[in-house]
C-alpha cells in the first residue's frame, strides 16, 4: 500500500450521493422522524459494524479502488453520504468519523503492509515536538503561520476578557465552542493577551488540516483541477490597447485547467503537487467559515445555540476574520507564500493605474467569486459608458456651438424683442412685472441641453441600455465558463439555511425535492413581521414624499423673498444677469433636497436591516432579496422623486394669471422658466448625482482610513511587543456581509441617473464614467489596504440586481420620451415650425412671441396684483390661450391641442421604435456566445474522458489485485487441508 493509501486520503466523487431516505430507510423517512446528528452517527456505526462482520466471511469481489495502485476498496456510498450529511449539519464529530472510515479502509488493505498512523496524528506529534523549538523573538510580524512555522492560519477569532456579570457565561460559551471546533478537526492556537499590543485581547488562530479540507470541499462542491486545459486563450495583442493591458502573469496567474468537484476518495485523480497550496486561501477560509457558522456552543433556554455570528452579536468574540497574505506595500518573505495582497495593490489598487485593466482572476483567487463578479460588472459598465459619454459629449458640444445661432435665445436676449415683452408676476403681491430679456443667460444655458440633438440622444440611450444588458449577459456567461461556475448551484451557498433561521425554527418537515428533514417555520409565524415590514417601507416612502413637499413649500416661500431682495439690493445689480430669483431658488432647493436625501438614507438603512432580520428569512438568498427590495424601493423614491416632480409635474398645473392653482390653498404653484423646466431638471440632476458621487467616494476613502488610524493609535500602547499579522488585520475596518450590497446599490442608483433622465442631461454618462474610473480604484484600495479580508463567497451572477437593471431599462424609455415631449421645448418648436410659422426663410422667427399668451392686467385680483402700479395694460405668460378680447378669453386655443396631440404622438412613436429595436437586438444577440458554448462542450467531453480513463485504470488494477488475493487465499486453504 502507498503512503497516501495508508494515511486514509481520498479524492473527489462525481457519483450520485445517497439520499437521506436511502440511509435511514423509507419507512422512518416518510414518518417525519427528526433525524439529528446523533441518529446519523448511530447509523454510521451500525454500517461500519455490519461491514466489518461481513469482511470476515467475504470472498474476493471486483471493486473500484480509491487508494494506491496496489490495494484498497471503495467505501460504500452510504458511509460517505452519512458523513456528508453530518458535515452539512455542522456535527463536531464528523472528522472522527472520517478518520474511523480511513482506519477501516486501512485494515482492509494489502496483507503485506501494516497499519500506519493517520495523517492528523503524525502531523500533530511532529508539530508538538517542533513547538518547543519555537522562539518568539525570531517570529516575523508578517507571519501567517502557527508558532511552528508550518501550519497556516486560515482564520482568526479575537475576544477581550470582561469583568461583568456575563463574563463567566461568555467564557463557558467560548470553551464549548472551541472544544467543538477541535472535534471537527480544526486545530487551534491561542495567543495570550500579554502578547497582544493592547495587553487586553486574546487571539484564537485556526488551521484547517488536510482531512478537514477534503471533507468539507466535497460538501461545498469546490472544483479543483484534474488536467491542464488544451483550449488556447484568445490572443489579445493590440498596439493601440497595449498600454492598457496588464502583464500576462498578473492577468492570468494560473493556467487553465479541466476541473471537477473535489471528492476525498478519488484524490489520485487531481493534480496535487503540494497539499498546503492545493486549496487556495479563499477556499480555505470559506471552508473554515462554513464550519464556524454551524458549530454549536451550548444549549440555552432549551434550544441548541450555534454559529459564530451569534457569538459575535453577543460580544462573546469581538471579531472573526481570515488573514491577509501580508503587508500591501512589500512582498512577503520566506517561508510565507506569495503575497497576493501586494500584487493586487501594485497592479490594481493604485490610482496611477486608473487606465489599466483589472486583474480579475487574481481578484477572484484572493477575495472569492462574489467580489470578483462585482468588479467585473463595474468594469464592464464603465467600459460601456465610454460610448455613451462620447455621444453625450458630442451632443453637448453641438449645443455649445449652435448656441449663438439659436433663434429662441436671440429673440429672448434682443432688447427690441425680449426687452419689450413684459411678463406677469411670478408670485402674489411681492413680485413685480419683469422683462423677458432678464432670462437671457438661462435661455442660452437651456439651449445647451434642449436642442435638436436631445431627441437623438434619448433614442440612442434607449438602444445603448439594451446593448449594455445583452452584452453583459455574454460577459457573464464567459465568466461562468472561465471561473468554473457553469454547474454551480445556488443550493451550495445562497440557498443554504441561515443559522438564525435554524435556531428560531421549532418544527421540521420533509423537503419534497431532497426528501430530507429541514427546519420549517409556518407562514402564520411570519405574517406579523411581513405586515410590519410593509408598513415600515410605506411609512418611510411617505416620509420621502412629505420631505419633497416640504422642499417645494420652501421653494415657493423663498422665491418671493429672493425676488424682492434681489430687486431692492443695490449690491446684487451686477449678478442679476446670471443669478435670477428662479436660479437662486432652484440651486438652494436642490442643495436642501440633497441634504434631506442623505439624512433619510442614513436612518432608513439601519431600520431596513433590522426589519429584514426580524422577518427571519430562510436562506441567504431570501435575506438579500428582501433587503434589496426594501432598500431599492426606498432609494428609488428618495433619489428620483424630486427629478420626477421637476420633469412631469412642475409648471404643468399652474393655471393662468387671475386663476392660479394653490398648494394647500396657501402657496401658488411653481411656474417654469419661459424656456421650460428642463434647465431646472438639469440643475437638480447635476447637484444630486455629483453630490452623491463625491460624498460617496469621500466617505468610502476617508471613513475607514480615519477609523483605522484611531484604532491603531489606541492599540499601540506597548511598542516592544510583536505587532503581529493577526493584530494588524484586527485593527482594520470590517467589510461586513452587506458591504458588497451597498456597492451594487450605489452603482444601480447611478445607472438610474444615467438612463432615466439622460434626455435632460447628456453629460450624465460622462460624469458617471469619471466617477466609476475613480470608484474602481477607491474600492480596490479600501479592500486591499483598509479592510479586513472578507470571507470568500461564490456567485455566478449579479443576482437580483440584473432584474432591477432590466426594469429600469424599460422605464427609462418611457421617462425619456415623456421628458422630451413634456419637459423639453422641442415639440412646441416643431409644431410652430411646420404649422404656424409664416417666415419661409427663418421658420422659427417669432416663436417666442407665439409661445406667450396675453393677459389684461386689469383682470388681476387685488390679492395677487403687485403693490406697485405700472403704466402698461397687459402682461405675458407661458401658455397657449386666447387673448382677453376673444369670446373664449383665457381658454386653451387650438394650438394648445395641436401641441398636445404632437406630444402624445411623439411618445407613442418613440416608445414603439425603441422597444422594437430593443427586442430585435435582444433576439439577435445570444446570451451565451458560440465560442463559450463550444468551450463548455469541450470541457465536459474531456472531463468525462478523463474520469472514464481513471476508472478504467482502477478497474484493471483491482482485477489484478483481486486475482492475486484469490490465489493467495486458495493456497492458504490448500495448505490447511
């Protein structure tokens, strides 16, 4: 027997696992018995005993070998299925059962080879002998190993001694928890508080030995390589894009392999060169965290308590985290492995590399697939923004160059035209009549964003968003293939039961799919929390609307003040040309609204997380989906409500002089600028979008930096002690389970600004592009330098965010069509151009005069007329109504209905054209590219072939071995006779 066989090592299975009903028997399974780990352990012992008894009378049989070429028998599916079930339950004695299975297999091995110690016992005895040689003074502060310098630290727990009433309870919890961790096979090493920098903190270092890794790698479905791939990577050489590329050893640190899910009793199948590095550090910390979340720590109030998250919540432990590879500013020193953190910082997290591509494979290897997927999405979104930003910038430049040829602006600014048009007061009593040419500057600025290119850009963005989503599907499919996520099942991670759910459930029932007993919580137990959750979200959304109304009231209240103040204040005479009362009110209102948005966001985030926990979601996926729905609905209303108000409500229900509409019968409704409300919408969008991005980046960069500096300042009380790797990471900020959620939320909210209102602000994609270039490096920098290393997690897509992006893409087509029709001045100008213009040479000449109706000042009620009397008899206001000398004075004229019909026609035509193009593009662009499909088929074919060759080889070896064994037994029987 080979050494690997003697040590009881196994490799990765692809055979179908036995169901729990097959293990426990159909009768017991169907009766709904509560199967726990104790029952399964008894079943396991019965199985082993039966197989041992059978061994004495067994004749030689043909079996597949799982050990070396000379001997071994395949352990029964029942045995390994029971072990897998126990591992899923977090049973602390699962490793003992693995070792027992290994010893049983060793006893069945070749006659000529004796029993040998298991890997764990040999390793432990060696480590104990070496422990005495450890010299603390010689230990590097960046060491990521136990004191022996051999066993790698996969996870760290920390706690502080307390002199409180609960101190003994917490100590007992920790003792039980750590004992159970040792029973699962994890190895622990405790650093006394006297060795810590602050003199108060204990550190529990955790190492996962080989037996634990192979056992739980199978449970979690970890894929590992079996052969180097023969599929060539596509060449990406380009002289133009060369400076943007990373070195090949950074972009692709490892070659491509054919992989299968790891099985502990087929280890010879896998490419194991070094057991210490066979499982990457991200897989190791994911396995350890899986054990930590399911390890029990006692029974309290008659309920079994388990999971590191509960211990962290109760402050039994103060922190739990995997270690970074080393310092981010220098490479690691032997015997530490390669410092991937340093490589990431040098090639990804530095701001001077803002123009470089991202090392996605390295990010995935270090942080896991879930975080890697976010950065791929953010990078792809940023790349697609380049096209939108270029087109938007071109539209803006067109408006800039055509501003001096705009007939509307020329007429407004002309003293003989705009200077002679007297406009009606914008507020009651305090506001005076004013001349149209005072809005000359705002008319020119409005033309920058409200010109002929606006319609083109709105249609273009409707098509762009479709291309973005369809190409992202292809990018995601390619990523699933490259990162071995094609067969990844959500059940392996996101659909795992949350420990909090399992702890709260008192009932169990059979899962109809898996036919296994699972915790169950009746719907009636959750209904009260669902009602509370819905009521809370509704209340906060109503609060947002109330705050919006309050801001509107503010704008209405201060407009008259601004108007009177700017009219009477002599020092403001020079700024009146560009800072009109309308602009001053819009700017101050937008800033106030932005501050209110940030305050509401801060409080709602805390409440939504608490409400979601109280709903007791069953799985991690349900938890994230519930929280995503709450947060997105609120943020959608919070960030976009003011923009929707300006785009679709302001100035639409004003009335006319003498018969204005009033808010709460007190404040007169706001009017748009004579050039329309588009410039105000642009102002609001610019302030909120830019403010959110600047504030977000400052918060993400400054907050963890300041917090870490303060924490280190408090901790460094005794500089002579070794400031170890685990202490350095302990003083960093925690990324948290929701860290990635907030990053996605921020990106999706920005996506809404870029798509929903882009017709009013063609520079929005450019602002988003510049922000994202910075955002990628800020996120990379803070993850690499300012945060503890997050626990690795798997994900094959961006999840529910993709559905939200699709919904926003559809909504953006309608919103931009309505903005062009009702907020922009494009449609009224076109109607005048084709139907009402009398000037053949300059069709838009006279449009300004045509767009303003006439009102007789004598018809103004005393409650609204200005206090100062004027010598003119009429004033103008923006609308299409009959003049005072008409039989139907102040009623809408025929041009109003023509314009309205043109607006509705434009909306219908634009929506149908854009949606038709969207559906055609979605149909033409496949979700999975052809070359990716071919690669997947090739990998599956080669995997099956490799497995077939492996099994065939083992069968031949077993046939040879069993024949020799039969011959030996026959000779023994003959000699006895």
